[in-house]
C-alpha cells in the first residue's frame, strides 16, 4: 500500500480521478460516448482531441526539463509551424493535392526542427542559460510567425489538411494516433536504450557526465531538437483543427501549460529524472480542468487563477523545505512535549 | 588609461543607442530633434519603470515573470475602483501601489523560504495576476475621470518647443532613485553581493532573506507604478494590457549590459536598454512600410547579440583569472 502511494503516478492519477469524478457528479452524461457516422463523440474524446497538442508539447518539454533546461519558445514554434504550413497550402491552386499537404507538413516539421537546433546550439554550444536562450526565440518567434502570416489569419480550405487535426481514424480522432506514435517513440528511445539514462545523467551533472564519456553537448542539443519537433507537430495539429493559422494567438501561453504539465507529472525542474507517462497525465489534468471550468459555467477567465494555484501548490509540495516545515508543524502539534524532552536529553 | 573591463557592456549599449539614433537622423528628416528623444521617454515611461525594478531582481540573481500581469492588474483595479466604484484617485493610486508591493513580497517570501526557483513562482504569479484581471472584468474599462485625463494631457514645456509628460517625469525620478539605491545604499550593495554569490553573502552575514524578499517587493511596486503610469497612457483598464511585457523588460535589462547570472550591471544601462527599444520602434514607425512585428524580431536579435557578448566577456574574465 505504501509503495502504491509512493509511486510517481499515484498523486497525478488521484487528481485526474477526482476531476473526472467531479464531472460525473456534476453532469452525469460526461462519460457518455455516442457514435455518429462511425466517429465517437463525447466529452472524454474531446479532452483527448483538444489536449493532443498540449500532450505533444509537454512530452518534448519533459526531456528538456530532465536535462535541467527549459524551453520557453514552444508557443512560438507552434505558431510558426502552423503559419508556414497554412501559408504554403494557401498559395497553391489545388489545396487538396496530397503531395502539397505532405510537402507543407514536412516543411513545417523541418523548420521547427531547425528552430530546435537553434535553441540547442545556444544552450549547449554557446552555454547560455536555457531560460534566456529560449527567451530569444519566444520574443522573436512570435514576430516571425506574424511576418509569415502578414499579421493576418490565414485560412485554408483543404479537407486533407484538416484531417490531421480533426479527422478520425478507426473511430478515434486522428490526432490521438499522432500523439501515441510520438509518445511510443519517446518512451522506446528513452527507456529501451541508454538515451534516457544519458539524459538523466546530464540533468544531474553535465560536467560529471562528460567526464564519464557521455557527450553531454550532443544530448542537450538533441533534447531541444526533439522538443522543437514536438512543438512543430503540435502547431500542425492546432492549425489544422481550425483550418487556419493565427500568428498572434496560436500557441499563446503554451510554454506555461507545458511546464505545468511536466511539473504535475512529477518531473522535477531541477532535472535528473523524468516521467513521460506522468507528463501525459499532467497534460490531461490541465485539459480536463479547462473543460470542467468551461462546463460548470464558471467564466473561463477563472482558468488562469486556478492554474496559478495549481502551479503553486504542486511546487510547494515538491519543495523539500516546505514539506519539512509542514512535517515539523504536524509533529509539534501532536507531540508538544517532544521538543523539551530532546532538549533535556541533549 | 584603458577602459575598465566591467564598463564594456554598458559602453557598448550607449554607443549602440547613439549609433541607432544617428542612423535614424541621417535616414529620416525630422528624426533628429529633441522631441523625438523626449517621445522615447514619454512612450516608454512604463517600460522604464518596470525595467528598473527588474534590474534589481536580475542583479540579485533572480527573475520576475509576473511584471506584465501586475501592470494589467493595476490598470484593471484602478479602472474598476475609479470608474465603477467612484473612489477618488488619491485613494486608489496608493492602494494599487500597495497591492503590487504586497504581491511582490508574497512571491519573494515563497521563493526564499521554500527555496523554489524564482522562475516558477513568478510564473504562477503571472497566471494569478492575469486571471484576477479577468475576474474583475473581461472587457476594457475606459477611464474618463478628470484627474486621470488631466495627467494624461499635461505637457511640461521644455526649452526648444518640446515637452515631457508627467509619466516621463515619474519614470526619470524612478531611474534616479534606483541609481542612488543601487550604488549608494547598503541595500544596493547587498543586492550585488547576493547576485554575486548567495552562499558568500550569507557567510558574510548579510541579511539575505530580507534583501531577497525586498527585491521582489521592489519589483512588484515598480510594476504597479508602471501600471498606474500605463493607465495614464491608455486611459483604460484591460486584462490584455501588456501581454508579453516581461520579455521586453528582461530584454531591456539584458541589452543594458546586466549579467543574467546576477551581480554585474548598472541601472543606467537599463535606462539605455529601454531607449534602444524605443529607438527601434521609432525607426520602424518612421519607415512606415515596416510592420510592428519587426520590432520583436530586431529585439530578439539584439537580445541574442548581447547575451553572446556577455558570454564572451565573462569567459574572457574567467580565463584571465586562471
């Protein structure tokens, strides 16, 4: 039993369960899933579908956080990737050509890969702190996205492109399969090869890992590249879901949500260990929370306040000092004489 | 006499500002005037005040991501109290300043006493303040209070036919006070010591806890003051005011030559960092054909160059020591 409580997924799963339970009490048809034209519909499916981009970004962010880094530019990469894809599609005469969609998607993915390389080089090559290195792309990236879209919202009318974000495959949203694919690749690479160990070791101490023969710089570079790619794919999902690209607002606040998901999932911001499944659950918690807030009719603006309280609570619980302080309070409250006894003994 | 190495970043900043201003003057007629220079101060008064507070935070080795949200919250609270509740501005403005300072104190206390990274605590503060704005109202609240409009329209005449706004004067006073605080008071030296090395500062017997909490209090106070000035500038309260502003502020501090790891830098540099951002915007508006997003790209590029410069300078200093 105590082992169960200590498992890193225990608390995140509890929170998720409480949220779902609350939804069930509040609206009994929350769990009902109906079938229309071979597609599944329902709140749960919506949470998975709308949460897909966030899960993707958060997976990339997990690995970056595991190396004791942070990537603030993911929101901007989301915007740039969607903008590039929509721009290249909107320019073509036949927007439904399969070749065109594929080239656009590859273009967007390639570009986000390059942006990841840029971040990675700044952090591992130039040795700049991750917060600041990625801050550059966070500021400039949104400018680039606006430059690409010309400050407008580019809309595309391509059913094939829309399929990526809103189509269904085997009765489930196609986006879920994209996320599942990336997740499986990430889990296999980090847990079935030594790569995960390398990442954790670099997160603990880059200098020591270098001395023990790990190419710390390459590991750091590769996690930023992976994070950029994940954000780029998330941008594709997001823009194809609404068939448009908005350089100003696409992916706004995404970096914060992604970091929140990572932290809720049990990955410490101090680096050194990471939990990909925890992150996925963290992202689902955030998405469920947002959906719940929308559903119970509280103004959606409150979401930010709730998220702030969640971030703070999770961080306080993670803080050793806070836990020690709480434990001391609890102890002194139950055994008021204990302090005196120890004083006499010593 | 060779230039002291520690002055190189700030000299680079000032030279960059002069070069940009000169380039603008050569390229555009009407650019080279005192009024354009004054407009830099008028249009960036709130950025200047926030950046001054941020300088202290970064000098102490921390970071404050909540400044933009506190500005928005200040405009929102001022607007709703003055406009909807009919409170007199003489009560509202001190109240807003107090609120900002208190917000900073709480964040600072959490950062210090629970040893959580400043980045994540102020991130939560950013969410919280922005969310509270929306709790007050999701719409713009326009202010037509006579005090606010009077302050917004007052022009302080200067020789040569140019003028300054009251906001710009407040900003200049804030900069002057900050320069004095940073370089001539015990608190200022404690901040530098804290940023240099927290362990050493603690071992030297400096009041680390008090300094750290005060730094964030100061930043919160500056943001709230910037919010008040912003209310004079926009004459409205809105939850989406100053989105992404924290990055402009950090960029201003970094372009001003302050080392992000803390301990090295000057408030005066921040002043010029803000002016550089202002010049970029002015050049872009004089150019006319260029759009506002170029500002972001250029600022990002400058940030990049300055951080690389810092890297090169600090690594050279390290090798010299060895």
